[in-house]
C-alpha cells in the first residue's frame, strides 16, 4: 500500500508521540515505563498527558464556555483522580486535595476540568465498576459542584481545606486512617534507619539507590548553598545547620508520566529541639509543562520572560494554587538541569477508589473533587489578578449563566468520548509494545 497522503492515522500518531516523549530515556527506563502504561487504560491516560494536550490544545469547544483572558487561571496541568490525595506539611495536619504541580501552567479553566472528568470515566470503569448511567451521574456531580463553588465564592463564601474535621462521606474514614497510620516519625522509620554514624537512608533496593561521588558532591553543595536562598517561605529562625545534608539517595521507579526524570531524596538535619528534626527533601527534575511545546514562538518568549526556568515556574504555581504551600519549597540546579525541592509529605496517600463499590459514595467523592478544583482555580486566578480577585469567578459564571445544563452535557459527552479514544489508543499501544517486547526478548536469546 502506498504511503498515506494525510495524517489520518491515529495509531501511528500515538506511537510517534509516545516515542518522541520518551526518546531521552534509557532502554531500561523506557521498558519500565511502557510496562506501566500497558497496565490499564487509566494508567495509560495518566502516563501520556502529552497526548491529551496535543488533542485539546486548539479545541473549538473552549470558545463556547470560556476561551477568554478572564477565564484563565493557574492550572494543575495534569488533573486526574489519583492526583487527589492526603497530604500534610509543616503543621502536621492531614488534608485532602491536589498536591502535585509539576505540570502546572496558565490557561483556560476547561483544560483541567476536561482532563479530570475524563479520568473519572476511566477510574470509575477500572476501579469502581460503575454502569454508564452511574458514570454519567458522577460526571454531572463533579461539574455542578465545580460551578456551585464558583457561585458560592461570588456570594462571599470561603470554605476551608478538607481536613479530618471537615471531611464528609467516604473521605472521613480515609482521613482518619491516614491520621492514625501516618506521621513524620513513621515516615522517617519507613525510609531511614539509625546507624552508628547517625540517621541514614534505609536499604530499599526497589525504591532507593546510592549516588556516584560526583553526583553526591554536586547535590550536597546545591542543597546546602543554593537551595536555602530559593525558599519561598523563608525561616528567619533557621540556624545554619538546618540544611546540613546527612544522607542522599536516588529515588527509583516513582510515578508514571515522570518516570525517567532524575529524582533524589535528601535527608537534612532539620530544626533545633526536635522541631522537624531530620527532614526528607524530595528533589525532582523539572521539565516544561506539556502545553509548552504547543505554544507559539511569541508565547514561549513571554513565558520565559515570566518564568526564566522551570524551578521558578513550579514554585510560582505551587504558591498560587496550593491551600498550604510547603515551607521547604524551592529549587536548585545540577549542571544545566533544574530541580524542584519540597519536603516529602509524611501523609502522602491516594484515596483507594477501588474500595468504593456503589455509585452514591463515589458521587460524593467526585463532588469534592469538583469543589477542590474550583478552589484551586480561584486561588490561581487571584494570584494572576490581585487587583480584581473576583474576576475569574465572575467571568466563568457569566459564561455559564442560563446554560449550565448545556455545559454539563458538553463536558459529559466530551469525557465519555475521549475516554473511549484513550481506551482505543491504549489497545493500539499494548499491541505494538507486546510485539516490540517479544522481538527484544527473542533477540536477547539469540
């Protein structure tokens, strides 16, 4: 058959995009990542955020209910069900929300809302086993909750974070479990051990690995000298020894989409009198968000003028969106690569949606997702428009006034259809990867 004259070849587009996105990975890391992508349609969707952004970047439907400067905000950038979870930082309080801003960027609110609703469909099928009717009701609950939060904001309502005291429905026992089972002391016990030389990282070959002398020397210097100068929440009382490095390790096999990026855990001395004594820093290589590659030349220039490197962008997004930014938030450089720095949260835990076996508690949960996303967008927009903090809510609500049902229908239809596309892409990928993997194993045997 002759070569096609158009690009109407979705399987090849998917293969080419995935190959390009992972071209810089080692063969071993690429194989690990592809095996993760092959687990399920939802895992595939989570690990191929670049496909989503490429598909929706110029989608005409944005203009129906937004697509304006006033409907832009700081976006989470990779909004999906398993980017919601328990977290906690300096005050040792457990909260529930979104706590991952590696892909954050500024754009129309619908980018996040669409991606989250698509993930709902895939998650509900894989982990909850909901019917199509149950999934539709969940989508309606999420979108309407998002809108309700914006309307409430216009009325002056200021709900706080989801905590153990305020959690409702299935979140209540989950938050209680996290509070009971997780703590800073237990996190240190899990990842470290006491030795004759003091506290060091524990032997965990599947999670942690040692560093070369060269990388170790570079990292130690960057943590102790550059990083403290970038802290977004400076601690005037912190003594000189606070950031003294006690041990370092490479973090292995974490994440799906970010697999292959350099990541380190660094144990620092921490505060005096056992205040945050011994803190684990999570140091993660930052690359541009997926929307970056789709920007025009002028847009990229404006973006770089605002955010000279990805450490600054990540910190700005975190401070803008998060309800309680990490006091250890900052960045550092290793050669020409930039890394975000934050504390490894002792309370990090995903909500196990597979434990929900009926539609009603799932609807209550996804309703919380909609409200949490709306609050994040409100905070992000306030950071962008400090002189008119109500601009975002006013503009989005104006777009939806008298048309909420149409908006819900559009987002629901989009989420269901894109979930079908993602599932089909997943099948194409699994078939292709299975063939590649079989050939590689055959070559090794021969």
